[in-house]
C-alpha cells in the first residue's frame, strides 16, 4: 500500500482477478500479470522505460489514500467505533 502512495509504476505478479488486480487497475502505470505472461510483462516494461526515456513524468493520481498515514487514520476510525 505504501508503494502505491508513491505514484511510481508498479509491475506485480499474481492473480489477475484478485483484490490486488482490482486495486492496480485504478492506476495508469500499474498492472498485475500472471507469471507465465512473458510478453505482457515485457511490453509493460518497455512501455514504462520508453515513457521514462522520453522524459515524460508519470501521472500521479490521488494515491494519498494509500499512504501509511491515511490507512492508519482509517484503521483508528474503525477501532474507535468499538472502544
């Protein structure tokens, strides 16, 4: 979660239908791949590298909600309901 808050590109390996995949779909430069999807992984890396090489910055969406501070605040709010 903390890495998502940086707004940097993310390449993840895992279940493409899982919760992490759903979360990463909301980001422009983040994607999850099955381990055997060598072509997809390669294309993603080439796209990110080309973007960086051409001096383009990565669009940073509203990722503050994934910061450690914000997720801790949300957890504290939930816990305070039961105290």
